C-alpha cells in the first residue's frame, strides 16, 4: 500500500461522524475530488502511462469506496446504540405521582342532596338561571312596588336581541302560561321553577330544583352574590305542614348522619301561607337560617291554572352553600367561589 493510500484509509477510519465521512468522500471521489481529477487528467497523459495510472486510480477508488461503506456501517451502528441508550427506561426509578382531579365540594353536596331526595320519591328538575320578572316575582304573589320585593336584591338584564339566545328562551314560558312581564333578570331564588313546573304538570308530584341564584348584595361570611339553592315542592290533595316538617327533618338527619337539632319559626314569603324559616344549630348555641318554607299560597296555584280548593302543597328553599359550610365546618362562603386550590384540594 502506498503512503497516500495509507493516509486516505487512516482519514476514513478516524472519521467521527457521518458529516466528516461525507466530507472525505467528497474530497476524494466528489466532482472535484482528488481521485476523480486523476481520471479526468488521464487523457492528457502520454499513452504509455495512461493504462498504468488508470489501473492505480481504479484500485484507489475501489479501496476508498470499500472503506467508506465499512465506516458508514460502523457509524450507523454506533448511532443506533447511542439512541437505544438514550431511550432506555429505568424501570427501577420511582414513578411520577398522578394527582387525579375531583369534584368541587358544592357539586359533591349537590349530588348527596339529590340522592337523598330521590330516595324519598322526589324528582330532580331544572330551570333557567336567566329568568323573567313574571316568574321570579309577579306570579309568586310579589306584585310590583310591593315592599317584599326588596327582600331580593336583583341583577336586571337588558332586553334580549336574539329570541333564540338563552336570554330569549328565558323570556318564553316553560309550560302553557302567558308571559305578562318578560323583563329579564338573574333569578334571585329557585322558586320560579315551581311555576314553570306546575304550568307543565298535573299534581300529585314532588320535585326538588337545585340551581344557582344571584343577588346584588354586599358579601359577608354567609352571603355571596352567587349561591346555590335547592327548591322543594310537593303538591297533592292533602299535603300538609306536618309532611314538610317530617321531610326536612328526615333529610337533615340523613345528610348529617345524626339527629339534627332544628327550629321552625314564622317567616314571611309572599308565595307561601303560612311561611316559616328553618334554623339549624351551628354549635348547640347559635342558630343559622338555612331554609325558607311554607304552604304554597293560593295565588300561586291560581297563576298556574290550578284550582286551590282541591290542592295543597308545601315548598321550601334551602341554601346549599350554608349546608356545605356546616357539613365541612367552613367559616366563609366566599371560599367556595375563590378558586383557591389549597382550599379545594382538601375535599
Ligand atoms: C328564598 O329565596 C325563598 N325563595 C325560599 C322559599 C322557597 C320560601 C319556597 C318559601 C317557599 P331566602 O331569601 O330566605 O328565601 O333564601 C333561602 C335560603 O337561601 C337562605 O335561608 C339561605 O340559606 C340561602 N341564601 C339566601 N341568600 C343567600 C346569599 N346571598 N348567599 C348564600 N346563601 C343565601
């Protein structure tokens, strides 16, 4: 082997990368490569030398090509090995902890409540959060200008432009009732769904209506501008106040998994007569107002086209957030809506 051949082979063997190898190939066998040039120059050589040089050049070309192929294989194998090393998984390493999501505490409470009432034969019903003045007030026996309206600080909405939008749908009746006052608002309680349901159904029935309510009032530990209520409504021939007390009491006992001390006191709501409030003992000493309730007022039955002479019913509206606060011993309602994960992750 000539010294030149040795140098070339050494260079090829020492190439560290495909790129370096390609460069070397180009250097010798590329268009302007050293060996290529020898072939090009052949025609300028004297005839007698041509055959000998051509032969040598061919041998050199063959040698370079062989070595190039060999080195390519080696580099390919090395690259594969390296990528295997990189992708190797160490199954002895401890895994990454997966933190699963979970339900919001209010959703959990809501599901529990629905479960308990379902077992007592109540159907779960929904209604729109955007409501109109007729269902939220008028048909609930709360006339315009009546001071009782001040009990509910209301978020009023602008007129809907599109009748197919949620606002537009809210301004239409759920059942057969005629809308006399379509002015829109965010419902201040779930009681309007009583009317929407009764317009479309005949008694006897018992329903609960869980849903979000909104009030434009100053917030404190027990009041937020949004909160959940669960409305209850049971109508039949001889539904009475004793039934209401029994159902509410039974529900609270099951919900808190112990006998709960409650107190009924008179309360005023225009859509019930008599009206009452249910208070629950926070710590055996302080009482918290949790539920508004009473016997459905005859004017409400009349508004939905029922004959109040043949029917009786009780209704209640319980504050779901306050129930959750008692169950989980939370001292500020606003924590539920703050979105602070440190709070939410505890449930
Ligand atoms: C009403 O809203 C009546 N619709 C309840 C009712 C239904 C009475 C059927 C008779 C028959 P009240 O405004 O008291 O009533 O609200 C009922 C419950 O909702 C309260 O006892 C309280 O637990 C909860 N609540 C009211 N306002 C808020 C608020 N801003 N933040 C949190 N909870 C509230």
